[in-house]
């Protein structure tokens, strides 16, 4: 029996138009997907005579698809057009004509979540719903509030197809690969040219010796501490370095320890902008090059 997985976060959300092949990646802004089964309800007939049940005839519920509600933290006209059925021309959106029905394109929705082993990302789980058909979206325009539209759709599979597909994958579309430490070997950087490499901006400082340490001036959201936001790449070809990333109890110090790194090679250590813990804003991204010895 397979072990249960610890899944968290919407890491990537991809919408694919099944007619045109157009693909829209809203992984950085999609924050929530509600999933509800669409059922053909079963029936229960009971033959009862006074205080005695003589027989029960029952049919089971049958899943025919899923209702999906996607919350996006930006107003994406491409997704609006696909779900609503309108058209875009030069940045101008034209909705469906009032009182009319349009033939909307079907789309496939792929949602990727992280698989966690304590603090490490060890893989991803991909959920796929095919043949989704959008409904007129809901959104609220209110003074002082960001517009966060909700896109509703129904995914109804064709005859013989599954209602949802769930797969474990080793990387996200775009080449982001989770890090699993290999057995054996000595983790860390053997050394860097100059002994120590440092850099800073008003929100974070970085120090590189046998590991890479980012020290922030204010506590950051620990949910943002992953191998997407804190990444080390080979400068020559952009290949990602294997390693582990952790955050201390103060939520101010993030440490990356590589598990596989080459000597006499130049790398780039990057910390992307992440949310502050108190919700008051984000940090400033920082990127620094270093060369191993």
C-alpha cells in the first residue's frame, strides 16, 4: 500500500484551450480551487410493512463530473474570454451578447500541488480535469479592495474517460524540479573564491561560504520558503543545483545547503521577492554570483 502524501499550496495552474491549443499559466496568481462532484443521485426504495422492513432496493450515486471554482488574484482577460465565451481585440474585451448563447471552447485545467517531507519539497501532485466548460464569472469591484475574480466551470468527461486524473510528477512545467538529497556524500560548498561572498539590499543580505544564507530584516512567510523562491543555478546553462532549503525559528534566516555542486564553476544564488509574515508587503529580490574552488 502506498504511503499517504502531504500536499500543500497551489504551485502552478495551467489552463489549456482544447480547440486552439492556447495555454495560459496562472500558477503565480491562482490561490484556490474548489472542487465539488456532480452526481447522478442514487435511489433507495424500502418495502416496509408496519414496524418491519421486508426489503431495500438501492442504487448508488454516480459521478458524472466536477464543478470547479478557480480564484485568481489577478484579472486575466485570456481566462475571462475562455470561461465567459467572449472575445479580445487589442486589449479590449467583448463579452457574450446579452440574451444569447455562444458555443464556448472546452478547456483542460491542470493544478499542481507540492509534496512535502517535513520542510522539503520532494515532488508534486498534478490534478487534471478535462473538457471544462466555463460559466459567466463572478467578481466584485469595491473601493479599497483588490478585484479577485472567481471563475466557475464544469468538467464533464466523455464516455469512457475518468472524471479526474491524479498523478505524481517530479517537476513542474517550466523545469522546476524538487530536491531530494542523495544518500551518502558530503553536503555543502567546498569553498568559494575570496573565502566569503556577500551582498545586500534594504530587505535582505546574503552570505556564501560553505552554504548560502539569506538574512532578512523582517520575518517572512515560511510558506514561501521553497526551491522555487530560493534557487541556485549554474551560470553557464541555468541548470538547478540540488540541495535543501530551511528557515530558522525567527523566520528571518533562510539557508540553502547544496547536495551536489562542482568545483571551479560559477553559480548564481537567487532569492526572489517573498511575502512578509505580517502581510505588510514583500521583500526585494536579490541575486549574486559566486565561483567555487
